C-alpha cells in the first residue's frame, strides 16, 4: 500500500521523513497539521495509517535491539548512529501540553488484520504467564507511556521522575534514550535477582508500549485531521 503510494516524489519523501522523525523523537508534537501535510502530498488515510504503524513498529524494534545488544542485520541508507555522552533525548513538556488521545485506536482498523494482531501481542505481554508480575508490567508500561507523553496510560506525575528502582530506571532510559542502554544497565537488573527471561520481558513491555503510544498519538492526529 505505502510503496505504491510513494513513487519517486521528493516532496512526499521529505514530508514522510519529517513525520517519522517527529513521531519517533518528539511524538508529543505530532498533530492534525502533520497529517494534513502528508495528505497534501497525495497519501490516502490508509497509507498514512500505514506510515504511523511502520514508525511505531520500528520504535519497538530499536528498543528490542538496544535493550538486548542485538546488531542490525539489514542494510540502511541512513548514517549509523554513534552515541556520544552529549547526546540527550528531546526534553518532554509538562502534562498540560501532551496531545489529546483516546485509549481505543479505532483507525487501526484501516490496516487489515492489525487490530487483532496488536491485541494478541498485548495480551501475550501483559496477561500471559511470563516472567514479571502483572503489576510490574503495568508500571513499566506507564513509564514508557510517560516518556512518549501518552496521556491515555501514563500518570501525569510519571514524567521526568528520577527513578531509584533499577527496573524502573531501566524502563525510563530504554524509553527516552534507548541508545544509552548498555551492559551495566542489564547487570544492575541481574544484581536485583532478575534472570535473563525477566530482563527480556521488561525490554518487550517497554518496547511494546513505546510503539503503542506512538501508534495512539499518530492515529489520534489522523482522526483529528479528518474533523
């Protein structure tokens, strides 16, 4: 769907890159005007929903890779990201400036089979018999949602907190600055008694919520652009 829509239109591609960057780095800034700019380049509503879904999924994949130390096994035309100590995540605004969103993502239905697949993934991570207790899973998700300024799940007082608990601190770093996660962060979790399955579960929950929050914000912008 998206590949057919893109063609070789430079203006459209530039607009897509700007949108993907904003939804990834500063999701709280994405709104109806961003969607209208995409639509003005010729993209349909299903194609824009597809763009939102792709960006959300790669926000999961990058956190899965950074949280586990997996190297990318595919080529990219983008320059390799090199972390330096001065690289900081974009500062988050206060809760009053978070974008309006709805917890249900009705426009996900624009993507065939996506709602059922997303629900199965969430059920597996949050309700399945995995390593972390349900309350811990929810807490990690709240931290990741606060990092994305997703008011549908995050508690307003969960943004910008200096976390003392190693697992909560890990979730916050993986949410806001996944490139900064390293071996020392995993070792700190192991020192609390968590085994590797529990660490992988934490990475998956944070990655999922980072993706879902961007999906929710992007689809909410798409819905409001049609008002």
